[in-house]
C-alpha cells in the first residue's frame, strides 16, 4: 500500500499514515479512566517545550515514550498515550 494518504498528498506509505482527525483504536477496558495531562519540560540549557503524560494504575507500571511525527503534540498521540495507560502502561509524549 503505497502512495499518498487520501486527501493529504504527503504520505508515501498509506499503511503508516492516518487522517488529522483519526483516533487510535480502543483497547479492552481494564480499570478506571487514565489520568493524562499536558506538561512543560525544561532542558538543561533553559529551553522549554510542551509534552504530555498519561499515568497508568498499579504500583509499578511499565512505561513507554511515544515519539510523534512532524506535527508534534498532536491530539492523536495524546489519545494514544491514554490508550497505553488504559492498558497499564504509563506513557510520555515529548
């Protein structure tokens, strides 16, 4: 499946592309709704940037860092972080 994503003209591999209003699939619900929040991180040189974090339940949940595409902190990735948290995996999105 190659070629541009319908309507975008930017993606050359439709198998890895999604529309701007797309949402990740919902996993089976395991517990309460996860807690997600926007963060501002500051690097050692003083530069600050936006990030997003989603907490998972449990005493010692696994964790993942989600690296976004060129759109940065896009709603799709915030929702993806929440989906991981729902599945018991804490996530951060720089």
